[in-house]
C-alpha cells in the first residue's frame, strides 16, 4: 500500500482520530484505481499479525471512541441512511438477488445454493416465524426494495400489507415497479398511522436504531400490535462490548448509526411487555461474499453507474463487514416477540 503525498495528512489524521482500520479503509476507498480482489477481499479477510490485531481492537481508546461516536450520533441519522441507500437502484440490482432484491442476510443451506435460492430460504424461514393464516394486516419496518412484501404476496397472503422506508429510490421502486403500499416514513420519529397490525416485522432495519431510541421504538411496536400479535425481526447486534472500534469504522458506511448489545434489545423488548418466543443465530458471511463476488464481476457497469469512489466503498464495505462477523463482534439474530393476549397492568 503506497500513500501519495496528497493523501498523507488525511491518513495521519484518520489514524489518530479513528484508528488503523478506519484510516486504511478510507485510504482504499479513495484509491485512484478500482480495487482488485487482492486489495479488497483478500486484504481484509486474511489473518493479520497479533500486534496489528491488538492495535485495531484497542485504538481509538474506549473513552475516545465513545466521544467520537456520541458526536456522530448528533447527526441526523436519517440522512446517513439515505446516503447509503439512495446510491442508485440499478447499482444495487447488479449484486442483489434478481427476484426480490433483499439487501439483508440470506440463508445458504448448502454451498451449492445460489444467492436467489438463499434469499428465498430466508424469506421462507421468516414467513414460518410470522405464523400467518393469510388475512392478517402486516407492517414492514424498513422495507427496502419491497422484497419481503413481494414475497408475502407471492406466497398468497391476502391481508393488508404496508412498508416504511427512508430511501426515496426504494420508495419509487416499491410504488412504481411493484405497486406496493409503501411510504417514506421514519419509523423512529413517526406514528404508525394505520395501526393496529396483526404482525409487524423488520429485516435489517433495527441495526439503524441507536441504543437510546430502542425502548421507545419497542414500545411503539408493542402499542401498534393487536393483543396476541407478533413482531418478527432479523437484525444483527453486538455480542461482546458496546462501542467496539469496528463501530468507528462502520461510520464510513452508515454515518450516525450505532449498534446496540443484543441483551439490550431483549431487555428493552421485555420491559415494554413482549414475550420472546424465538431467538436464533444465523451466518451473514456467505451473503456478504456473494454480494462482493457479484459486484466484482460487474465492475465496469458499477463504475459507470455510481463512479469509482462508491464502487470502492462497497468493495471495502463487504469484506470489512465479513471480518466483523468473523471476529464475532456481532451476530445475526431472528427474533419473535409476542404481545400477550391479555396485558398485565403496567
Ligand atoms: C438493510 S436495508 C433492508 C431492506 C429490506 N428489509 C431487505 O430485507 O432487503 C434497511 C432498510 O431500513 C430502512 N430504514 C432504516 N431506518 C429507518 C427508519 N428510521 N425509518 C424507516 N426506514 C428505515 C432503510 O431505508 C432500508 O430500507
């Protein structure tokens, strides 16, 4: 890795403020050439020396990263989310599964599974957790390109379906291409105006809810469900410690987002009255690898659509996210939360 004179001051400043991983990732994202497989996937996923590992994990120091992350949380996180998703629908179509466009962890049941099959396996799994009879009203928090809503329609679900997103590009796609009832609604700050629902689910959206917003959101979901209703969520959450150095690195991809500890999710959900009836762990790594491989093959089209920097950003995002799961900083969970038929007096 050679650092040019022009990049030198920025690299040094990133190194001191945000640590080794962030500085290297930022440097690579701004590479004047498309990143090759050895500069991106192989670079991030190969084992490092124990000194480098130690440095990457311990610097910035805990107090320093907490104050950096708390400053990042002052930003409007909605604009950070828009920045990630409003890149270009055609760009995402280059690497997501062709049928549904899920941008969340799939379920590879064997190495032979295609991404399309693995996403259908995941959707089928979540469908079974939802225990639908066919007519229930369902709300999707963070519906992306409408993948799960479309899957529910394809499975013959007849009940009312609605979805919220923060991305204008996704909204256009969901409304115009799929004819879905989706709206540009921030599920953290807005009321769920068409409540009550019999099911509320989210796939890959609770990652964007910051720790201090979690309890109010679970309360809102609880209040918006009918008695006996289910909330079904797929999300990843921290397993080892709050504020790890990897959260600083992730600001490059999701500015203003901060993951919560898994135990915090469960505790907050129980405190508002939910019973946890299912909590399973799944492997995100094969999905990240599949997206990366597809994007790598579509390099020229990708650069034409979004430019070199954004291409390099995703070529860095997928392997660093893979590493995050490899080190068990976080795990991907599928959780079912049940609102009791009869409520206890609060
Ligand atoms: C990783 S994508 C997942 C999309 C989809 N569920 C899927 O499985 O492909 C996260 C989604 O959550 C949405 N999102 C995140 N925070 C949100 C918020 N506060 N309000 C509404 N949508 C939100 C984003 O706009 C995006 O659609």
